[in-house]
């Protein structure tokens, strides 16, 4: 038992440091008795759990708590989010094809609403939603077999479904193929969502949900990872020139389709809609509401690379902007920046003129 606990501690440390190197489960992967469970390591965005690195299926325990909490959606703007695991998007879940997953959903005692979970990776009634109707202060459990590899969205499906999703109740579950995914240097978790507040964009204070705006599909905010600036400044994603990067990109919606693009990069591989096949040399990829994609690329040169929804007014006026900061030695065979005189204006300032 101590060996397993030490492993879980090392996984958590690896996630905290953003390390994506394979880590093996010392007990369960080396011929542990059948039925001996593995506790899934869950991570908050933009972190991703380490690869399962297992050669055989296992019984995996997933414990996820619903937490209703007030957080900032923009500078000085508060919103009452409904979350899986305390973050928007919810905790990243990583399992292997063939695993038997025992899923335990807990609804915290101070919640005001019943909640459940529908995992698109589940083959079964409601994706688990009917089995997980959970009142505040209670918990529910169900079991499913991970039949199909891919990257899948999960979300709350409690009526009114749109409202629960619009309040931030979504996340991603990855079902690895038996051979695992090709090794990369860095993995990140990015998920877009559209939010509907009574107040205008940037209006300070606690903002209530606007059902009218949601029905009309007129979002106040469209953001990555639950808030404007979630991946900028000291929270920017980081990598080094020459590293290979994989991003697990989801779209919780509830309404808008995302046109995901990284300014200054070309995706070497795009696993369209989170499936098993990929396209190469892709500039921008569509991510439907309730869908996902996996993008991979090499960071060839240093710089600040901007993540956007290329429905571009959303980026500079509603919030879909993130930064991947790549450090390292310049490669003038690939790119040489032009010399400027004076101060180069920020793109957001240009948009305002």
C-alpha cells in the first residue's frame, strides 16, 4: 500500500511541475492481482496527468466533487461558477482503453443545486447522468468500461442542462489507446467556454447569469479555462524552443463553435474532434460545442505565441486569449524578427482604435 501512495505523491508532484514524462504504477502495472484498483490522478487546468503507462487494463477509481464557488471571470468581475473539482474546466481525467472505471461523484454539502455528470466517453444510458443524480451533501456511484480511445467532453446534464453547462460544469476525459500516445515534452489542458452575465463585459462586481442572453446565444465572455487572462502574464503556458507540445483542447460551449488557432505556429498533427486519426500541417481547427481536439506541434523558435479563437472579435473583446511563452536560442534559419523603431503597440490596443 505504501508503494502505491508514494507513486500517487510522485504523480501529483509531476503534474504540479508540468512534467509529462511517462510514470509507471509500480504495483498495479507489474502484475498486481486482478481487481486491485488504481486511484486516478486528476489535475486542474492547464495541467495534465501523466500517461497511464500501462500495458493492461485496470480497475480505475475516479473521485470527483461538485463545488459551487464564486471566482473572478475577469478583473474585478465575480461569477458564481458551478464546477467539477473546483475549477473551470473541471479536473482532467486520464484512463486507458479497456479500463473499468468506478466513478464516484460527490455534491458538496453547501451546494444549492442537485448535479450529475454525463461523460461522452461512456457507453450507457445518459453517459452516467441517470446514475449520478446527486443532491447536495450526497454522493453517487456508477461503473463503466472505457471502450473507445479518444478525447471526450464531460458535463453536467441536470435540467436545465444549458444553465449548468453555462455556469462552468464541463471538462475532459482522455481514453488512451492500448499503446499510449506518442511521447512529447509538454502537455497542456485548454478548454473554451462562453458565459452569459446580466452586466456588460467588464462591469465590476458579482454578475448573475442571464438566461435571456444564453437563449439568444449572445455571450458576454468567451474565455479559455474559465476566465480572461487565465493563461497570460505569470500564468502563461511555458516551454522551451525545440520541445514538442501536445494540447488537449475542448469546448464546453454551451453554444459557440471554436476556431482554435495559435498565432505563429502550425499544428503538425490535429486529431480532429478528439478521434484516433489525424491531419497534418493545420492552421486552424474547429472545435464544436461539446467536442474536443488534440493538437501537436514543435516549438521551433522562442517567442510569445498567442492562443485564440479565430472568430477574432471574441479574442480582443470577450476574452479568448492565452499565451504560450517559449524560451530558448533564436534560430534565424527559421525566423528573423524585423527591427522596429519606437514602441510596438499591443494588438488589443490596435483593436480599440
